[in-house]
């Protein structure tokens, strides 16, 4: 599963594309909620009517989420994919392959947006950040070392098969 720096660029672009789509959706939702909050028809009919205030809270939350997504896009754009040579420590930007009982899984260590799946051709890599439990275990490890991932029946040991 050797991938080049070009593939990591494609994975990064896949993530940015997903985040941009989510940003457009959240921005539209925030604008709709703001319009609902400020619409004349949403004005309180009595002191117990909270429609306008609820819509305002919702709009603020959606705007905050849109801002966080915009920050994530900026962080991914600032990430420069680099090659990790033999024996290199895992760091942000690394494409890591973990192996357990012959099964392999790819992870892209990134600045934000853990849990997203990046795709390039047949390769699918799950984004992990240094703030996640798996990310904390991966950072600083090298190919050949092991990490433990929580499983249904307890921790499962995975070997770092490749760092690219």
C-alpha cells in the first residue's frame, strides 16, 4: 500500500472538498435560522413564546460550527504533504498503515477533522488528530512499533506497518 506524496495531496484535497461542502451546508442553515429569528412572523405572541429566541440560539450555534469548519479548511490547506522516509517518526501529515492479523487500515494524521474518511482511488484513509486517543499513540512511533486500539473484548495490538 505504498502511496506517494501526490496521493497524500489527493487525500488532503478530498478532505478539503468534504469540509467545503459541510461549510456551505452549515452557512446556509445558519442564514436560514437567522432569518427565522428576525422574521416578523417569529415575534413572540406572549411572554412564554420562545420561537425567536430559540432560532437565534440555533443560528449562533450554526454560525460557530461554520467558523470551526472554516478554521479546519485553513488548517488542511496549510498542511504541506511531505514524504516520511524509512525510520521516520509519525507526525502530522503522515499516512500510517496499521496491521492486525493480516488486516490493514490506513490513517492520515491531520490537524483537525478526525473521523473523516479521505479517498483517492482505492485507498481510503481515516483522519486522526494528535488530540484523539489513537493519534496520541501514533505520534512519535515508527514503522514496526505497536499501538493498542480499544476493541469489543479489550485492547487489540496493531503493528505500524508503514509510515509515508
